């Protein structure tokens, strides 16, 4: 089960890109939210692995944060 812990804030422009501010927590096996449910630069924390993913609105994909 995915938990959304930060409500959507007003869309804000940052260097020409718009970000929305969703943060999700869930398992690595959970289906990640889609573009309709997530904004650009939203964050997904996999609580079982510790991986942090960011949603890239341009590619419409969840990308792993480089460690």
C-alpha cells in the first residue's frame, strides 16, 4: 500500500519547470503512481530498500536518485 504524506502544494515554477511536491512512501514492489497522480519532481521512498526515486515529468518515469 502506498501512502502519500505531503499534500499537493500550488504548482511552482523552478528554472522553467513546474513542481508539485508529492511525497510517497511504499514498498519496492508497489506500482508507482502515474503522471495523472504525480507531479514533476515528486518523490517516492521505498521503505523496504531505502531507495529514493524522483518523478521526471519529461520522460514520465520514476528515476532512481544517484547515490
